[in-house]
C-alpha cells in the first residue's frame, strides 16, 4: 500500500470541502445535501475529499432496505482526489471513512453511492471496498449544456435548479426539465449509472429489497468504463497485468 498508509482522514468544514470538490471533481459541482465531509491529508496537506449526506430523492432511497428510518442511511455523493496521493489512496480512504461512520454514528445502517459510467467509471473502488452492486441502468438523467458542463435533470427545474440556468431562462423556467433542456440547447449524455450499497450493520443485508447483482453484469450490459472511456473489466485487468 506504500504511502497510502500515511494518509490521515479528518472531518473538515463544508466551505473547505466544497472548494476542493469544485476544483477537483469531474462535475465541478457540489451536492447541496452533503453535510459530512472527510478530508484526506498527506503530510498535513489536503489532497482529497469525501462528502456524505442524505440523497436528493430520499423517498426513493430509503425503501432499498426494509425497515430503514430516514436518519439511518447516508449517501456518499462526492469523492474528489488530486493527483498527488499514491496508489490505493481512494480505497484506503473509503475503508477508514466507513470504520469511522460505524464507530461514531452507529445509528447509520448503510451507505449508498453511485458510479457515473457516463463520465467517469463503473465503480472499481466501490467493488474493492466491499460494496454490493444493486443497479446497472441506462442513465437518462444527464444533459450536456452548451458551455460543456454536464448537469442532472434535477438541476434544470425545481428547488435544485442551478441559479445561472434560472437566469438564462429569464427567471421563470418551466416545471418540465425537458422543456428547459430544449430551450437551453442541452443534449442528453448517453451512458450507464451503477448503484452500490455498503452495510455498516451486516445483518441489515437480509432486509435488502432489491437483488444483489454479480459484477459480471457490468460487462454483459456494456456498462464498463474507466476514466471516461468504455472498457470491459477483463480488458482493464489485462492492461494492469501487462
């Protein structure tokens, strides 16, 4: 693991975390529901951030595990690391963060996270960290704006709408994100979204209301992606070996 063992994880203020995420996350944006932020420090310098909070659509997330209360689940909704940290840093940081959650927030039963197969990857780090794959589906929620930014359809209408888009729509956008997308000239981004879950309380897995999907399904559906490029898990493994 090398110097990855020297990384120290600390809770940091939202302001510092959000500034880092905006600079280093491929989306360039933070998630407004993020409330807990872990900073990854190497030699006392911040090189990574993991942000957690309730899901933007909590009512759809809670039913994943039967009997879960609204305060008993959390979403890992942003991971951003710079290029300074050594190999295996992300998986180590996730491992430490999960242990801290289990110890300091024992009421949280499980963690959910998404891998964006349209822009980034298919969740290699989640699989290596013991997460279970519970969904692989075509992502119909992302749009590319004319300025190159990629936004979720939730960011084009309602309370989560980006302020600059609201202004571009003359401050009175439609309640339909499809109509707003057309006005803005936004185009759909094609790809897959993968959903992963980690049980801080392993006994809760029996209450999972959806099936666990074998990782081989990713290749079967053509959803494999690495650093924004389509690639199968087998091809990636062979590339590492080579």
